[in-house]
């Protein structure tokens, strides 16, 4: 059975590749894959081969085209995970590794995500590990909340909300609180709609008087 850490890592793949929280059905699919013995590194590459990833990153769809170098893909992964561009050494390292075929895109994403550290660089604290953990926390909150909404569909509006659930999340707690508030507001909209539907349901049949003074049942 998938552990909490494994589930967090799956959520991290959604953050890294798609810059969004997982849809409940999709996350459950990958949890089941893990439970059935599919290795995590294989799943990381499955994400790279997905239609959504190929649509977002031209390099993954047609890596042989000269115009589709891996630099843009690598830069996007850093931005999605850490909210920053890669340092030049890191960009050069991963570009060479992918171009040479030594590393598959999925292996690169897994290594960058799981290898994130909070480190001092030239006196500046770079909190990559904290930022990833915060984004995963906010993304998982969104997924867990929408998963229990009756009739929830991962439509265009939900997709936008899944992205908004981690938008602006950084290393500070204030950014986490702000993102969770956005999610709560989104969830509250469903509660409002559900309450309205319930009120309407109680009015399916009302009784009015006709001009003779008798009672008549009518459907609203």
C-alpha cells in the first residue's frame, strides 16, 4: 500500500510537470499503480510520456527537432518546483545528460524533485526543499477536498483551480496560508451550490390555492 511519502512524491510529479494539484481520479490511478508494484521512476517517465506533458513541452513530443532543445523543459521544471530558474551549472549538467541519452526526462525530474535541498549559496539561503514541500502540501489539500465533493468533475474550471491552489507558494508560511485560502474559497463555492440545490429540492412540490379555494399541487 502506498505510503504517505510515496503519495507526496506522486503529488510532486504533478507539481513538477504540470504546475498544478492532481485531479483525484488521476492521483488514485497512480497510487494504484504503485500498489501494484510499478516503480516510482517508471511512473516519473510515464508522466513525461503523457499527452498533457507532451502538449506543454514540445521537447518531450519531438526531441529530435533542433528547435526543441531540452533547456526550456528543464527551466520549466525548476520554475514549477522552486519558482526560480536553474543555475547555469545545473542547466548545463542536465542538458548534457539528456542530450547524451544518459538520463531520461523522467529520471531528471525525479532527481531534481527528490534531491531538492535548502542551501546557502553565496550567502543567500535557497529554500528549494521547503518550497517543494509547501507546494505539495497545498496541492494535496486541494485534491483531498475536491475528492469528497459529490459529482465533482475535473473540467476547465477545476483545472484552473488546481493550478491556483499552488500559485505563488514559496518558502514562507504566509504564501501557504494564502494558497490554502484560495482553495477554501473554491470549495465554499461548491458548498453554496449544494445548499442552493438542496433548498430547491425541498420545493419540488408546493401547494397553492385555485380560484375555487381548493388546494392544488404543482411542480416547480
